[in-house]
């Protein structure tokens, strides 16, 4: 991996000498660079910049974007305070306004009573038993991809496993949500979703000013308009058909508010569907993509993974009932998401003055909680850059504070799809690993690209080696 992004955090001895001690003085001002532009590198090169601030100033650091203060919090105690203990004092930050241009008022972007009502309506759809119904479909989609791969493997051609995982997770979420294959040639949802999604990775003036008549803004608006129209058509058809497909859309259509008995409007359904497609595929695809990269670099971990798969599955495809026995497989995924968290930071804005770990947070400030920093915090993770799935054994996890690891966030706004994602990732990993060992193409550059999710900038190019030679 490129040295620019090699994991290097941890207070240096020099920084320890100058870092402010957290004494009894409460409400102190968070240390950090104070200039009006001091927060700008957060946009350009966020990961090394956050690491540098953490090394120099410690667990709570302040910087500024023009007039807006931003506080970066690395310590699990601070994360817990914002996400759980004092969550009522925080709304989502401005970044989510940009996301709302695509997702409208879906579960990721909505706030207050609308969010609460929707969360209550949707929570039952994501219970373990409901997700279990999708297990066989998840494995089948993966087997379909493996079939497609066989010709590529015979020709010994490389594949970009990042695009393959994106395609696979889009197919899975499309089937779970709409009983549709969103990856087929004819499918415009998949295509327009990719255009809209990629727009979030392009930081330019048009992104800041969405009304500017630039080509990219025009394409984005067109894609969003098209997506909304298609999803509304699907909803209208479903209402006419009045048939239970057993998918998430059928559940959304049937859901009623417990207190008022109200159902969702078409616009609300549309926003929830688009939200679930976006939130539900790119994150899991990145988790899997980084897992393959890490496995390709750590033969001993790969060997242990195969030993477990051989013992539990003996070559047959996994089913839901196997997951409880695939402990090491689960630990490999947990550890991959520790090192490369698919969501690398989440932003909040303080409604009223607050105090995080003794530091004063004035109202209106942005607070950035970063999985990237916390998952590598040297106080909680020994040799944090080392890929070591055993860290996630039950005994070792029991010794960690809850928020030392929070790939799915926490508190009331914790990811609603976490069980879906973990089930999917385990089934996909177990299915593919039994067919192929993925070998990174020599000299293929691996570089981090922290957009909304943490992607490998040039993908992960691999060759496919049959698992059973
Ligand atoms: C490895 C995969 C995933 C990761 C790492 C992940 C991570 C996250 C995180 C960190 C949040 C909180 C964002 C914030 O508070 O600002 C979140 C929220 C959310 N995620 Fe996921 N997610 C994953 C998969 C999924 C899947 C598969 C679905 C749906 C099928 C999903 C749907 C959602 C929704 C709807 C929310 C908003 C929840 C709310 O605010 O009530 N996610 N996710």
C-alpha cells in the first residue's frame, strides 16, 4: 500500500510531551490549529490530516472551516458521548444536506419526528429472522457470479474485485428490496444510481453550488429525476398489484405507524427505497473488497479461514444455519472493517453548547467522529496496523470499550442494516473463498479514496486461483 496512507497514527513521544493534559479544568478549549482555513486539508486529504492532528494534539482536536469550528474526536468515550449519552444535542452535519439531494428524506438524511416514525416503521424489517429469509438468495447471487468468473479464471485474466463486489451487492440489495436484478443490462436504476453516487466523489464548485448549470450538475439532476420517476412507477405498480412479494418493498408498503395506523406516502417510500439501495450496497461492497485485499496479503489468515470453511462446510455452499459456526470468517470481516472502515467518519452538529471529555463544544460546531482514527487508537488496539482477526474473539472484545469499534455507528442512529450487511458479507466470503483464492496483481496500486465510503481508488485487481488445486 502506498506509504502516504500507511497507517501511522499514535501519539509520538514529542507530541505526548506537548499534548495538553486533561486535568480537572472542565470546559477547556480544545487544542489544535486555529486559523480560519485550518480545517481545509480535511476536504483534500482527510485521513493523513486527521492522523497528524491526533498525533499532535490528542483525543479531541479543534480546527476551522472559515467561520465554522470542527472538532475531531478520536477517543471512544467522546464517541459514546455524542452518539449515545448526549445524542439529543446533535443533528447530522451539513454533509447530509448534499446527500439529501439524492436521498430526499429517507432514513439516513431525515431528522426529528419524521426520522423516529420511519425508524419505528422500518426496524422490524431488519430483524434477524426477516434477514434470514434472504440468506439463500445472497448465496445464489454469489454462485451466479462465480459461474461468470469461471471463464475469466480459465483464461487467467485479472478481475477488479471492487467492481465485482459493487455489482454483487447491488444485485443482492435489489433482489431483497424490489425482487429485481438492478445489474442487468436493461436496468436503468443501477446505471442512474451509479451516476448519482459517483457525483458525491467529485468535489468541485458545482457540487457546492448545485444550481450552477455545469454538465456534471445537469447529469446528476437528470439521474436523480430518472431514479425517482422509476421508483415511483414501481411503487404505483405494486400498489395496483396488491401482492406480497416477501421483499422489503412489500414490507414498506404494508408498514403502519403503531400509534396512528398511518402508512407511508409514495414520496416517502421513494426516498426510503433509494436510501436503502445506496446505503445497502456500496458499504458492504467496500468491506468485502478490503477483506479480499487483506487476505491476499496475509496467507496465514487465509489458511485459517480455509481451515474453518473446510471443517464447517466441506465444500458445500453456506446456509444461514452455518453462520454461527463460521466464527473465524466473521472475525476476518470485523477486522477488515476495523482497518478499513467502509464509513470512515460521521459528522454531527451541536444544537446547544456541550462538553466532550472536558472540552467545550460551542453550539453550532461540527463534530467529526472518525472510525478511521478510533479503530487505530493505540490505547485500545495494539499494533493497530496489523491484520489480526483474533482481536475479535469474544474474550478480547469483552475487554474493549463499546465505542473502540463502531463501523455501524451506534446509539439511536446506528445502521439499521448491520445484520443484513454482516450476514451478506459472511455468506459471500464463505462462498467465494471455497472456489477461489484471490491473488493481488503484482504492482497493482492500492490507495485509499475516502469519499462517503472508503474505497480503494484504483480498485483491487486480482487473479483467480482455484481454491482446490
Ligand atoms: C458493511 C456495511 C455497512 C456499513 C459499514 C454501514 C455503516 C453505517 C453507518 C456508520 C451509519 C450511520 C451513519 C450516520 O449516523 O451518520 C449507517 C446508517 C444507515 N445504514 Fe448502514 N452500513 C452498512 C450496510 C447497510 C445496509 C446493508 C443497509 C440496508 C440494507 C444499510 C442501511 C442504513 C440506513 C437506512 C442507515 C440510516 C439509519 C438511521 O439513521 O436510522 N446499511 N450505516
